[in-house]
C-alpha cells in the first residue's frame, strides 16, 4: 500500500492543531464570560461578540465597573471610533446596555479584578492570533498540495475546510476500494443490521470523527451555493429527515463526486458531476 503523501499529513497536522486552538478559544471566551458575570456584568453586555477586537479593547480600557463609572455615551462613541468599531450601534445604545446590566456582586478588590480580566483577555487575544497564523499556513499548504486542485472548486469549501477534507479524508481516498467504503469510514453511511425479517438502520458511531466533521461542514455549507446540493438537502427534509440526517445524505452524494474526481484525476466541474440521474439516485438513500 502506498504511504500517505507527506503534504496530506502536514495538512492534517495543521488543521487538527487549528481545531484544538478553536476549541481552546471557545473555552477561554466562556471563562471570560463567567468571570465577567461574577465581577463585571456590564463589561460583557456592551458588545455582542465577547471575543471581537472592540470588546477586548473595551475590557483592556475598562476592566472593572469602577473604571467605567464616568463613561458617557459620547466618550464610548469616541472610543469605538478610535478602535474601528464596525457595528452600527450608536454610543447611546451601547451605554444603555452597560447601565441596564446587572450590578456586580463581587467582593474582590479593583486591583485583583483588573488582573483577572486582563489575563483572560490576553489569553483570548493570543488564541485568536494563533488561529489566524494557522489559517494562513493552511491556505499556503493547500496551494501546493498535489491534488488540492481536484476539489478546490467545490461550492463554498474555503481554504480551511479544503485543508480539513484533504487532511482527514485524503488518507482514506488513497486506500479505499470504492465510494461505499469511503462513506462508511467517514460516517456518511448508516449501519444496517438485518436478522430474518427484521432490518434496523442506525447512526454510525465508529468513524473518524474529524473526517466526518470536515465532510459535514462542507456539505452543509454547499447547499447555500449549489442548486444541486440544495435540491438533495430539501428533498431529504421534505421526506421527514432531520437537519443532521439530511446533511449526511447530501454528504454521501458529495463523496461520490469527490471519489470520481480522485479516481479520474479530474477537477470538479458541476457540468460533469451534477446530473438529474444522480439526484434521483440519491433520493433513494436513507
């Protein structure tokens, strides 16, 4: 068996580390939110996204309720302009969020709260930086991958998701005997158990979960930019399938396309790979 390409393993390593850092960022933002709930609820209420540039800059400048005690709508609006705030809320609306937030019940001193908030903000910001660095590295690695161009034209795949698909599904493509095996290993196909007249179809748990996530992310995004994908998804929903099930059915259809591109060494072309026949075939999938 031919070993997995080093370029594929490199993409796998980069995208897995990115996923770990995204998970760490979510955890860090949740910790920051909990910290603010306890010691500075107003700091959490002003901006919609707590890990945005403007929210982190606000917490740098106003880490405690005491620091924001004399803040006015005009001063807050000027602060937003200095930091390139892209939201459309005026200073009066933002200050109203701050004033109507619950009062802090903390018994800690101002110095300690400043330190706690500052350290957590620094953690969130550093994780955002590493994720951007990994995004750039993945985009560069995708450009030079030997067979990335085969599926780079898939609708709404993006460089990061393309790297995930190549890194996680690529090794399976290199050893798979057919699309059915690929669907099973990625979790796009269910498990069917039969005994006599009894037949049971269940969700497949024993799979490469990172591969399944990469594939499902792409499939779900694709339906917003491909009529073919939207038709398959919507038809599945009309048959009573829940959203995750409908996405898996669509993912299985996309695997046929990806497999054909890989097998024939042909770049994705919707005129070739999307036909009424294929939609009708997918209609029978469970």
